[in-house]
C-alpha cells in the first residue's frame, strides 16, 4: 500500500500507534539493502575486492522478471525517474527508514532482514559466500545498528559451508543486537536436513531465531522453485513461496530438529500465512498413521509448529469476508504463531494500521507485539 | 478407514446410499492396477515384450518408502501374509471393486484413475512410454470397462512426447466410456507450460477431463518433489502433494490455458483440498498488481479456478472443529469445486458415508454427484 512521503498515520480500526510506555509494535521484516552489491567492496578482503572490482559480484539469477525499482515503493525508490534499470538501482538508508517507517508509525522494534546477500547461499564458492555475508553484516552494523536502538539484526549467513556459517554466528552472535540469522527460501535442500544441523546448534546456543524469507527461487544451485519444475512467470514464483514455506516447515518437524534443539525457533516471513492451516491438519492426520517411519517425531506435528514456528503476517491474504479471516486466524492459532511483518520498503508491503481488520484486544497484542517479544526474548 | 470384508454400509450423518433412481454418488478416484508391471506383457508389441521379459519394466523410482501392501487396505491386499514385498505385489480386480465398493456403497459411477503407468511420463524413451500406456489402456478396457456400465475410464498417457499422447487420445477418446486422461503430479514442468498444449487441445476436442493424481514425486526426470529440493522422509513427500497441486493450478491459470481452451476442465485428486483457499486469495491479490506481466489472464485467477478446476475430496483434511470445516468449504466454493473421491483401495481411502459431517442437502448433492456429473458430462 503506497503512501505519500510525509503523510501521517491514518486513523484505522485496531490502530494503536500513539504514545506508549511499553513495547507495542514489533515489525519482523524490514529490509536494509545496499544500493548495489559493489557497495560491499570496502568491507571485503583484498583478493575478493580485486575480483569483484574487475568482474562485479555475481549472484546466480533466475531469469524471472520482478517489478520496477528493485521492487521498492515508488515513493521510497532512489532515482526512479532514471531511464533504465541500471540508473535506478536502489538501496535503503537508515534515515529513510527512521523518517518513513519507525517515526511515522511509532514502531518500537524492527528486525533488519537484509536481502542483498540472500544469494550467498547458492554461490558455489563457500569462502566467497561467507566473505560477502561478513561484509554485509559489518556494513549493517556500521550503517544501521549503531544509529538506533530500535533496530535488531538478522545475521546474513551462507549455508554453502555450514561451518563457516557457524563461525559467523560465533563472531557476531554474542552481540545483543543480533537476534536472528536470515536465510532464503530457495536452497538445495529443505532446512530440516542434517546438513544444516551445525548451524541450528549454534543458533540455539546463541538464542538466535532462524529467519527464512523468499529469495533465490529458481536461481542457480537452488534448482526449480516448485516441486514440478520451473514455472514460466514471476507471479508463479510468488505463488511458490507458500509451497516452499510448507516444505521447510515439514522438514524441520519430520527430521526431528525441534527434539534435537528444543530451544530453536523459526520465523518464516513473506510467504503468506494460511498455508500453515492445511499443513498442520494434513501433517497431524498423516503422522497418526505413519509415525513409525519417523519415531523421533514424538508429538503431533502441529504441536511442534505452534511451539517453534512463527509466521510473518505479510502479505496478509484477503479472504472474501471477515468471518473467513477470523476463522483462519483461529485455525492457524494466530495468538501463538502470527507476528506482524511489514516488508518495508517493498511495493507490496503491509502497513501496521490498515492491513488487519480490528482484532480483539488480546489477539492484537499477541500479533503486533507479544509473539515477537517472546520470539526474540525482548 | 479399514473395513471388514463383507460389512454393510454404516448409518452415518449425510449418508444416502440407499436405493435411488437418479445419479446420486460419483467417485472420482478409484484405482485399477495390475498386480505387477509384467502383467502388461501380453498387451505389448514384440520388441518391448522381449526387452521387458529379459529385463523387467523399469519405471524410475524415488527411493522413498511408502507403506506395506503397495499401500492397499489390508482387507483388500492379495497375499498380504507373504513374508516379503515380492510376494505381496497386489493389483485390483473388477470383481473385488464390484463387491467391496460399488455394490457395498451403492456407487453409481466411478472414474478409473489407474496408477500402474503414472511412471510413463518420466520414462526417457517416449515410444516405450506410449506403448506402456496403450497396453494399460487396452488391459483396462478388457478387464474392467467391458464388465460394468458404472465404470468410466481416465486414459493413461505419457507426456514425454505430447504428439504420442495426442495419438492415444485420438485412438480411444471417441469411446464414450473414456471421460478423462490421467497424469501424475510429478513431472518435469508444470502443466500450464506450452509444451503440453497439444494434449490439452486434444482433450478439449474430445471432451476429456485432465486428471492429475500424486505420482512420481522425486522420481527420475521429475526432479525434486518440493521447491526446495529433496526431503528425507515419505511423510514429507505426502505434504508435497498440495504444493504440487498449487504449482500446477497456478501454471494452468498464469499461462492462459483456460483462455486458449475454454472447454478444458482439470481434476486434481488426492492432494487434499484446502490448498485451494489460500491459493485463490493469494493469486487474486497478486494478479491485481501484476497482471500486466500476463495480460492473457483476463479475469481474476479465482474465476478460472472456480470455472475449470475441480478438487477431489480425499484425503479430507480434519479441522479442529466443524465451524472451521464449513468455513473452509465455503471459502473454496465447494459447491462448485469439490468432488467426492474415495481413493479406493488404498489404506488412507475415504468412504462416502463417514468422511464428511452431515452437509446441507444442496451441498451434499453438489459434492457427491452434481459437480462430477457436470465435470464428466453425465
């Protein structure tokens, strides 16, 4: 929902953006991004800096169109009058986030979820991938974290070499401003696979949430973005997001990750929400018949989901009527599982005031604040 | 739901299996299967018969376990006391279907959806794949269709060479007992892709429904069964079914298949149902913003879905309460989109009496009879 620069928050049902003393509004998906990958050059070592200077930074691409202005809201895009894509490359700045989001909507805490280095998890060279993640993390700390207490950071890591991901978690995980790691939906294997377990062990040990966000769909080593191969158009890759969310959620549960790391929490952003409903029902029914094949899954799959997986609210689906909407919230146990995410600054972002109909007071507090407070230990 | 051999239908809410004069119960997923692929040898030509005699018929496998007795109900499996898998290979017979399903539940019409040759669509050799489909179709006509007027047939075809699939449709499509073609969910590309359009053209011309049913998940050329690669356990491949259903449904709509072939209808069996709800909401919202990228999609995606796609009821998901169940039926427009499917004879089949709670009279008629009557032109 685009908003004119400088507009004040509108009056809307359920909106509680006024002055308050306690935590009231936590946003679990805000993108800090470099204007172009080469902005990371100063944060890279000599060899990679030279290679990247000579050849550019090459993330595998999918070949699908996206939307103009690198998907940013028109009022937030830099240089969006430039005649070609090259001139329009945009990043976000802390000052713009402060003025156009934090202050405007009176947001108390945001999770910086990055985006610029999601491609690191499908870069063939694990050392270069890890170097890019370190560079982006250092840039984020310098350009963002140190400027505002409202900012929390999700570490950029690459899964290409889990041990290097663990090293980056050891390096920055102790920083109390670091609250999560961030990974793309598109990857070579579902995230419950044992290949990733050293990363989850380190996340649990440092109290970091595992954040998952669309990225890499159909690009490079990630392979096809659906279980039936490569679709043709961008809108189909968007519809693949809930499919990928389902595959990762099932994988965490079926592989017993939450039995192995009982403190681990997962946040799945920007894949819509109501995929969780049918998935929980389907998993529970099948588990009752098939649990002898995965005996380490000791409880109903939906119990693991409700205890360990949180779902970002954006893009909030639009049922045909509010009765359906509230039934879906009820069926997904939104009072436990749903957290507010804006996806600022993208064109399809959700603002905190008008996206939801008026919720019952307790549910409003859970979705806009308490679920995230518990998730991040605020 | 297993049932003792010879038991009579139980009294249950919504059950109307008694004597009637008009069509009342249509079952859109019943499997006729050979006991082993080699049962098709007499229906193959000399060269393939020799090769298959010497080497067996080799469908690509996925490596995932399934369940015992080739997934059949224990009371229907042949030789289920045999000590090893080889001895237990089972097929279904017309007589068993008649006694244990058609007569028992007073079913008026069933769609024979096969299964034995779903792997033909991922066989590398298109001529052998087509020969296997022809053989299975001839076996089905001889062993099943000619024995009972209640049987309708979904043609086995392979997508490996669409022109050979068209040839099979030309050969048997004019037979009024043939009402559909049958394809597996697992394949190299989503089914809206232009590669398949000659098949859809032939289906529309002959009035055949495009049936899609789980099969080939993760096997051979079909590639990984999720958009995030290969999961580890069988239960995860079952959770991938709705994901694959979503990918195919989106593909048909985004590629404009229903604008190009306005008479085409698609039936998606055994992938659960409620994936349709979030998918319609998500597609509609995104289409409003992105429809310039697919201008041949002229109407809301959900309108194409409701007009052209039908969803088999098995396995019927199990919401926490009936209010959720009825809201989901309402949200998926079950009065248009849902058809009863039993998945006979598999262990996780749904019987027509006890799977649903008591439905309102009109909705019951739509789901158990009228939607299928319109789908197949009965």
